[in-house]
C-alpha cells in the first residue's frame, strides 16, 4: 500500500522560496531605487572628475592656443606651449584651473538633471498630460532640457569665467600670475571690474547651452519612446 504523500513540507518550502523571490515593492523599493540612483550619480561624478583631471593638460594647452596669452608674438605649437608651461609654471602649471573646472562640472551636472526633472513636471502640468501614462512630446523634452542647460550655465558661469582666466594666460618671466586660485580670481575680478564682470560673455554661453542640452534630453526622450520598458 502506497504511503500518502506529505505536501505540508513542500508547501512550506515553496512559500519560503516565493518569499525569497518576491520583488521589492513599496517604500523599500523606492528607497532601494534612490540608493541605486545616488550610487550611480556618485560613481558618474567621480569618473567625470578623474577624466577632467587626466585631460586638463590638453585643455590648458588649448586655452593658451586660443587666447594667445603665452608670452610670444609668434604662433606656437602644442609641444612648444607644453614646454613653455613647464618652464614658466612648473609641472603643476599643466593643471592650472583644474580645481575651478571640477567645482564647475559637478554642480553644473547636478543642476542640469534636477532642473530638467522640475521643468518636465511643469510642462506636464501646463500641457495637461498624465506623466504616468503619456510621454512628453519631443518638442517639450527639448524645451525642458534647454531650460535646464541655461539654468545650470547661469548658476555656475562665474566658475567657468575663473577657469578661463586662470588657464588662458601663461605666467610671465617672473613666474607670477595675475590670476591664481578660484576664490582669488573671482574676488579680484569683482574688485577690479565690478560684480557684472563675473558674467562677461554669458550670453553666447547660454545660447550654446540651450540647444546642446535641449537636443541631448530631447533625443533621450525620443529614444525612450522607441525602446519602451
């Protein structure tokens, strides 16, 4: 005679297995998502800082080539500019302005992404669309991204100006620089030329940020629509 099959242990083990595989939902799921987003932002920010630091010598040479403030009336090659920097400012001269660049890039990216979300929510309300079921039209995604880029550029422009003044001029024969250090450059510029000087050239910068960030975020919106979850 066959012994009846005991299904109690099987049900218990099955329920335990189901509980183990149950996806995280509710508040714990939101917390996990926020933690994952924070981790990715931190890793992305750190990676960007490393990349900017690694390429700063090339950026310094580019700036000097553009401004022509390298102490020579003749056009200099990249190798000649490299040697001039080492000779006049030492090896650390290759990283002049790197601090201002890092201080500008990190908050600028944070402002871009946070304000893009803010503008998207605003445009959803103004257009009467449901953000949970309807995608934002490409034109509105472009507009939200463009406004986010303008906001970030305006907020961090004094740091961009300081970086340009620090990197765009080579130290003289006495090895002294008129602009050195982020705070000193900002304070000196405001003292000598007024507060408004901190926003010299901001108009073309904003004009460039509008289409750049707009196209970037607008393209992301189009691609998300093409490849839905």
